């Protein structure tokens, strides 16, 4: 879109002070009808001082009016702070937001139809800022297909007053995509730690970087006004250039926050240098959670963890996976992440959510969603409020309550495995556990319903893409299969008909009687999960599917350390294949497989022997590019097929001619 300079920039009343202005002078630049983009995640990086000044101006003068507000992550405390300062009828006319649960004042305007309002995926909005900056017409993505964002459903529109179509279906080469239309932006509210007199901004005290650069570039390139709230001012040319996160060429106004209450690091913490990566804090051992429904669900979910997995933990019920992983001493085997840009460390919760202690890296939010959208997550643990028979999940809207999707759609649609977590019933009474068996309380509302009110996750799309999806509750576990939601596990002490089927509004698929959930989940002492993850018996790594004539070999997390290990593999494979008296297809999982360099030649000789005697064709896969190269070269030297696929789906697809 062409750049048109904001008209008030050419005759500011404060040019003699350069870019350093008061909050009131800065917000006086905003005109009726402007589009305002704000950065922040809960309270992290949110320019509270600017929001307060804008609210005060509107309440005193009635201006500016009819603003369009655009933001990616939820920015508020669920009460009065953050974007709640903008929740006045007349101040805003349109809102495009990623998460609405923390901004009840805006939420009320949207639900009552007093403003036009859209809910788009958080990651899409963060990418949209970047694409607006680049002058592109919009953002193209598969994220949102089959959900309420899809124009064949609601197109992200929240109420009947919202008629404009900003999401379109756009097929390309026979594949469906969603096109999210770019918006012209006139004002940015951003936050940093230090600015120099040229407007260069650093973020040394901030817990996150977020999409600040993308927003600043987008607004600047639209000809708008970029306003940045900071703690302190430095002389020009004194900031280290690598520390500058928003260059001064993009910044029009710098506001020094003169009220410390408006510049907390999060909405819960004034300042913790461990959140900003300035120090490494001692990691206290977390107190074990009491044996409750929350812990039972978190324990069962934790059985899906794998060593070296890259993990996302959602807010709410999924946060329990962290304490369980700590109690089971498996935290150091994983890499936990959070969508605003945290990689590694221990994610914080509550109004600190988004920050983390002792991170490995803090990257910008659009880059984190590049990683997520491209399939970088091994497993995601997310909440669930409603589930229907097709496997659709609602976490975004219930009657008059508008929570919004946040990053849920990006994460749930693209993670390799998704574990949805929640109690079996809503508002149920407290349960008890006695002698390893559940004792359920009366009451509660059905969460497994005939049709979800708002589709935040598409079960049919997940089935089509062959995604691994579980639904974990305290009394049973479901899996998403081609038949829909399928009951696979039942807790001890739970009656199938009385405690499960009678309380669901649909009948789940059940091709076989559900197996018992692991009894260790219901005992009040550690489960020994670390030993399970690190030492899986070899005999459990081989499976033969007689119907498909496929021999599955699961070498995930296997370490080959000696000739004896190689001999054991050959013996275990032969003992299963020789009695068949025929060759079979084989698929081998090499995810996180490790082998000492001096054993590679002997290992591939064993592989060659098995292939010559027992396999009609074999395919292999791993997510590790290094292992694909290393093992592929070794296989090629043995005149074996060197190609190793990226994932199980590709390996199976190319197995049979």
C-alpha cells in the first residue's frame, strides 16, 4: 500500500524537543478514525502509560473517536489494565484481536455488537504486521482452515455488526489456503527499556521482544506515527547497535514513563532480571501438586512426552505438565517453549505468562510462529472446553463469553502431536482417590457435546492430515481416529456406562474395550516416568501389522553404544521375521536415534543383512537433518537406499509401489 505521511507529523508543536515528548503530546497526534497497532503479551511489553494517556484524553475531550485497534496477543489483566483502557464506546469502532479473554471491557462491546470485531489467530496477526511492513496485500496461510476463522464458517467475525470480509479462501495448485487482508495502520504503541535521543530503542529489561520491529516498520511504511514508551533516555550513539530492537529511523515519538506503576515488567512482577535473561536464577524444586483431577490429567498427558521433544504448554490445565515433569525429573530432557518467543527454561504462569526463567533464547514472536507454523513443535498440550464427535474443540467462545483463540489455532493445527487436556465435565464436584481408584462426585455439565459452539480446532482436518490427537480427562482418554473421537482408556474405579457414556452427548467410537489407564497415575508418589522415557525395552520397539504386511521398527531415542547392542537388534528382528517365511515391508523411525561413529559401518552391515533376507522394501524417517545425512551416507556406501524421509507419513506413503 502506498505510504502517506501522517498529516500531524509535519507540524508538531514540540519539534524543538526532537522525538522526546510527553504521553499526552504523543496521544494528541491520534486522529479520529486512525488504526492503532499495539504490542504486548498479557502485560509484557505493553505500553500502559500510553494507553492511560489515550483513555484520559478521550474521557476529557471525547476524542479521538472511531479508532480501529489491531493486536496479536491478549493484552490485559482481565480487569482494568492493558487494552481495557480502550474499552469505551466511541473510542474504538473496530477491533482485530488474537485473544479477548483478558480484555473484558472490549469483549463486552464486541459481544453486544456495539463495535465491529474479529478474532484471528495470534500467529497470523503477528505475521500480518510483518507483511504490512513489506507492502504485501496480506498474509497467506493454512492456519485457520476448518475453524471459525474459515470464511465458510464465520470468517473470524464475532458479531452480526461485523460484515466486512477480511479473510478469503484462496486455492493454490489444488490446495486450500486462507488469505488474510492487510490493513493500513496509522499509529503504533510500543514499549522498550532505553531510548537514545535519535529514537533507537533497546529492551534489556523486557521479558519479550514480541513483534515490536514488525509493528514499527508496518506503521512507518504506512506513513503513520510510531510511539515508544521507555524507562530511560541515553545520549545518541551510546547504545550498542546489536542491542537496538527498534531503530530510530522508524520511531517518531519517545515517551519517558514517569510513573513506575505503568512500566512493570509483567502485570504481576515489577522486575525480575531472570525473566529478561540478565541472570540465571536458582531453580527451586517445585512442590509436588496434590493428587487432584488437575494432577491426574497432567500425569496422563506427561506419558506422551519424549526425550528431546520441543514442547508448547498452553495456559490453564496444560500448565500442570510442567510441575509433573519436574517431579518426575524429566524437565531437563525437554525443551519447553511459549508462543511469544521463549525457547527453553521454565515458562511462568498467571499474569507472568509469556515470560520464562532461565531461557535458552528469546526470539521475536513472528519468528516463533514461523517455527510453529512450519511444524517445529513435537508436541503441544492445550486446553479444551467443548469437544464433539468429529473431534472439533472449542476454547474461544461460550454464549456471551468471548475468550478468543490466541495462539491456539496455530499451535494445534501444526504441532506433530496435540494433547487436549481438561476435566470430563465442566463445573464438576471434587473427586477423591482411594487405593488407586477414582471416586467421582455428583454434578457437572457435559463438555463432550453434539456440536461445539465455536470451532477452534478442526477434527476433520486433523484426520485428513493424519495428525496424532489425544483428549485426556481424569476419568478416560480419547483418541482421534478416522471414525472420530474414539474411547481408548478408562480410569480405575470408573464405570463405562454410568460415568462416561451416559454423560456424553454423542457416542464415541469404541472398536475395542478401553484399556485401563496406567495405575501409577492414581497413586500419591512419583511414577518413575524418567526411567520409562530413557529405557524402553528392545522387544517393545518391533511391531508387525499382519493386515498391512508392514514391520514397524521404533528406534526413537535409542542409543547404540556397543557391538552387543547391534547384535541384540539383529536377533530381535530375526526372531519376529524368520517365522513368517516371507519378506515384508518395513518402516523404521530414527527420531533422536544416536550411534557412536565407530559403530556405524557394523550397524549398516546388519541393516543390509536384514534388508537382503527379510524386507521386500524399507523406508526410514527422522526429523534430524544431521542424522539423515550421516546415516544416509553410510547406507549409500552399502548400496542401500540412502533416502530418509522427514516424517512417518512420508515414509509410509513411499513404502509401497
